[in-house]
């Protein structure tokens, strides 16, 4: 898939989401070994020029059968829940 087609597809998925669900950047990874995933996340988090408000997820057998907009909604909800302080004063999750 060409770069412009890919960005158009992502834009159309994002446009289909309600405004409240468009917030939050999501990176979905597939085909990486656990060590490779760890390296990708570590390298990304150490970067000073990339946004850090990103939710990362990996494709699972269950998520690969679902509609992408539903998967994105769930990922964003999980990320928001982790950012919400828990009753004991720390972040949940």
C-alpha cells in the first residue's frame, strides 16, 4: 500500500470515530518477537522528539478479527484508564 493510500485509510477510520474517540495517538504492532517489541518501545520512549502521549498495542488473534474502529476505541479507553489516578493516589494499571 502506498504511503498516501495508507494515510487516507487512517484518516477515514479516524473521521468515522466520534470526536471524543479521535483524541489519542495509537500505534498497533504486529509480527514482532517479544524482544523486538521491547526494543521498539524502549527506543521510542527514549526519543526526545517523538510525542509521548501514544498508546501501543499488539495484534492478537481476537483483535485481528475485529473492526479497526472498535479496536482503536478499546485501546484509547484502556490508555485513558491507565492515565486516570487510582484512589490510592497513583496511576491505575
